[in-house]
C-alpha cells in the first residue's frame, strides 16, 4: 500500500513539474494501452511493467511479496478488433497470453470484451529435484474505460479456467489437472500522462483464485479461493 501511495504522489508531482511541456491537444487515448479503444489497423503499442503480488501463507508457508516482470503489446485490427499479448515472468514461472478484443467507444466511455489463451511454462531446480510445469488457461474478459484529456481509468473483470496442467519431477508426472475452474480477477487501472507521450500506468488487481501461475510449485488443487492482491506499475513505451 505504501508503494501504491508513493506512485500516486510521484505521478502527481510529475504532472505538475512538466505541465508546461504537456500537449493538451493530444488526447491521452493516443498513447494509452490499458483503456479500451478502437485502434487503426496494424497500429501497435507496447508497455513494460512490474507487478508485486502477495501469495497466500497456505501456499508458501510464509507471506512474501514477489515481483512479476511483464511486456505487453496491442495490435490494431479492422472492424474495432485488436489483438493483445503479453509475456510474464517470475523466474521459476512464466506465462504467455494472447487473445482478441472487440472494442466500442461512446464519447469518453469505452468498452471491450475478449478471450485470452495463456500458456504456462516453468522450471524449479532445488535440493536435487528437477520440477517442471506445462499448462494452459483461458481467460474471458470484460473491460470498461473512462478518459479525460490527461487521465484514463479502466475497470476489468476476467475468469480463469485451467484447461490443463502437468507437473513433473524428473521424468515422472506428479500431477495432471484438467478443466479446473480457478476463479476471477477484478482490476482497476489509472493511466496518467506525465509529459508529452510518456504515460505511467498504476493498477491494483484483486485475484480470487484457487490457482495462480507464479505459485505452481505449491499447487495441489485447493478447494477454496484465496485472495491474492497485486500491485501493477507500468510505462507505455
């Protein structure tokens, strides 16, 4: 929470310090990546971000804050569609997500709906063990956005179904899960123009999940959903 408040303070100070260099005639939508919008065909935008998550004590025996590095891209397609992709990495666990979105704009409001497929791949070698995981998930999503000239707000919701997950130790398969309904995530983002085309992304994600990809080594088909808070800090490239 302290980090989140510090980021808000820094973004506010940045806006004040560079107010003279900002271009009010350039709407923030021209530089954002989170808020839904209709892109020109083959228009592309990218961002780099770091997320901090707090995994449940039941999973890791001690509460830890773990950073996730993420690179994201949006590619405009005809008829209001776009293609979104990202790669997330937390050393022992990685996920590649890709999926289409259909976008609608109505004044300052915008809406999007889509479906992502996520590929999980991870490896952990510790104490003589060679553990690996391979699986894939699907994420139906819905998003609503609101923009002013310099700030964009986005609220999104998604479901997570683990279609398959295979965990092995050496050559032996230790776990094999299929069609596992994990839970949902509710997120809120703010995109703040600092100056010119430089946009800071601040977000907070509320994960209610039975399974979350960074913690696959601790996965054992829990029958309850856990709350996993996640702080998101990014920059549009």
